[in-house]
């Protein structure tokens, strides 16, 4: 009897069995994390009953997700100061955490310990107070700050006296909600850029189950109804997926956008609890 051949045969059988078990488990997980038609119809009917519109594509699959590992704010250093101020500036304040730089009519507060930089200019003038012109200026400033990173404008508003544009990093097809740049422009000539940045280093090895989308939609509806003002018309216009901070952890979450950005509700997808 050739025991070597038998051992090889046993190993092959074990490998085949393990592969079969893996794919059966994968199929079971796929079914476990996919909302059924009936489940989605029930939650949609409840929204309709409470006169909240769901004008959004709902992805029924909810796969396990790993948390993001974060590093130091490497983007927030002197090179970013020079992008905004040029090379001719003065250091006006410094301690263990913050440094303030100044140039005529412009200041920067650099605080990499808290992953933050604030730029203020009081010398801008706007011959045309129109959204296209202001958005173009904001886009240019953001592009100069982030280099080859991808940021997306997720919210904008314009009034007679000021305009605001909010940008968020898009990384591995997900939003990093803790990495945002707010550009605020005032008609009188003041502009402010506030940037918060955490370095994404990759993912943890362990994946965690997330809540099914129908459960999360129920939780969001409860929040909407609790905070709704009188007969306020509410439409869910977008669902963004990504990561945000819970303490020092970057956890997977879904952001539900109401009325094209008038309000957002961000939910921790692991616990189905509100984050903002």
C-alpha cells in the first residue's frame, strides 16, 4: 500500500472540503446580509405612511467591514503653509502643539496634533458675487492643499453675505468623513479654509458585521420623526457610505442626506447608533 499516495489524496480531499465549506459559508453570509424584497417594502411603506420620501437608490447588501487604521496628519506641515502663504511669512506664535504663521492680511494656525489647520484671509475682493466664480476659487484652493488626493464637494450654500463649500476625501470608493475641508467666503472680503485630516493607513484584519440596511432605515426614520418641525417636507436624497471617528477609531458608517444636503444623519453601521 502506497501511504504517500494515500496521504496526498487525503490532503486533496481536505482542501476540497474546506473550499466547499468556505463557499457555503460565503453564500450563507451573502443571504444573511441582504435585505429581502419584503423587508424593503415594509420599510418603504412605513416611510410613505409618515410622509417621508425615499428618493434614493437602496443597496440591500450589507457585508462585514473592517475599521480603518489611522496615522499621523502627514499632510499638515510647513509645505502646506507655503502652498497657502507662499515663502514670505512670519512665525508669530509657537507651542508644543500649535504654530501660527502670518503674512499681510493672512494667517494660518497649524495644529497637526489635533489634525487641523485654519487659514484666514482678509484681503480678497469679489467683482462678481456668483456661485460659479466662488466655487471655482474654492476648488482651486482645495486642489492646491490636497495634491493628488481625491476630494469631493458634498455640500454648498450661497447667501447674499457668504458662501460655504464643504469637501470630503474619497478613498477606496468610500468617504472619509473625518477628512473634510470647509471653505467659507464672505462678501466683505474675508475667506477661511478649515481643514481636518487623518492619514488612512489601511484596514484592520478583523471584519465586523454591520447592521442590515432595513434596520438602519428604521432607525433613521425615528430620528427624522423626532426632529421634524411641524409639517416639514423631508426627502432622503442620498446615502453615502464611508468612515468616521468614534473616539480614535475610524468606524464604518452610512450618512443619510436629507433635502439635498439641508441636513445629514450619520449612523454607526456596526451599532446602528447616531454619530453626529
